[in-house]
């Protein structure tokens, strides 16, 4: 399996980082694209460096490299996760405005009928945000905001992050133990 991981400039870069850490442990190939603001958010929100995050991926492409392999539908991937997904990136994807490699790769993922998951991060949401999400949801794109669940009694931020990442992995039928399943003991 090979997944594209996009990290954009919305708060919550830890979701993209944990996604990469988890997929690396599971020996799943990843192709990372970070937006300029995604990279800037890493030291603002975490103790990690951009180089560390890049080291987690099997392959890395610059967001300005529109000639990257993943900008073409002939490049085989199983899907794409944008975590976190900024409202700017959401708007670009929803309107086919492929101004960055994240948006282009998402557009290719859509046109090739592959699974695309957007971990949107914003609150409150405007009507414009909701309309963009609805437009994409009607195309089969999974809108997966990392909403905190409490039935597992999270004890740390890691528990909350793991649940969000696990919900994304569930969409690809990737086995994990990031959170307890409802009804499990």
C-alpha cells in the first residue's frame, strides 16, 4: 500500500506527524507533501523538526514541484490523507484550483477515483467551509474532522490524536491499535 500524506498550515500538524509515524511502523509507503505553513506550524506546535517529519516518509516532494510523480494519474497510489487540512486547501480542492502539489495530488486522487480523506481543522465553520465540504462529500471524499471522543476516556493529548489518526486508518482498512474499539474489553 502507498499513501500520499499532505500536511497543510492549519493547527493540528501532530495529526499528520502521528499518521506518518504510525504508517512507518506498519511498513506502509508514504509520499509526503508539506505546505509552507504546514512546515512552519511544526516547530510552533510540536517539539519536532521539519527534517524529522520528512524522515518519516518513504518519499518527499516539495509543494511547488508540479512535475512530481504524484501530480499524474499514471502514478499508482492507494489514496491520500490531508492531515491537517486547512480551509484554504479545502477550498482549492473543492474548486479544482491546483495551485500547490497538495491540491494537485488531491485533484488527481479524485479524478482517478481513489480514496481521499481530509482532516479539516477549523472552528467555527462558515457557510463557505460547509459548502466546500458538502461539495466534496457528494463526490465521495471523506471529510474527517478530528473530533474528540470521550467514551474511551482519553487521558492525554496523545490518546485524542491517536483516535483521530486511527479513524483515518480505518477508512483504508488498515489494522491498528491506536484506540480501543467500542464494545471491546
